[in-house]
């Protein structure tokens, strides 16, 4: 996966807005299993059990879980939104 820390979403103000546009606005809590925090941001993640993708995925994570870099989380894979090259601002 490329380093996505400096990427901005094309057409959206934030990655959480990008995620909501693709998955809906209904989710109010962190995507990590058994985490119920509500302070969400769009987090860049990789699916360690799936086929590697260039730009990774976005999921909604709370600030606590988002700050745990290089950790492995259990999430519902239906929450993953794949980032394509066209989704990033150049």
C-alpha cells in the first residue's frame, strides 16, 4: 500500500465524508468490534486477510482506535471502502 497519510479525498472535505458517501450516514460508532466510541474519523487501513490493494481502504474509527498504528483490528469487512486512484486529490 502506498503511504496515504498525505492524500486528500477528491470531491469531499474529509475521508469520513468520503466513507459516508459510499456506505451511508447511519453508522455512529467506531468500526472496531466491541468499540462504541462516537468521535469518528476516516481511517486508512489495509485488509490483512484480503488481496493487497494499492491505496488501502477507509473505515470509520474513533480517535483512540485510529491512533493505534500497526495494530490489527477485527471489523465487519462490509464497512471497508476501497480507495481508487480517482478518489484521491492530486
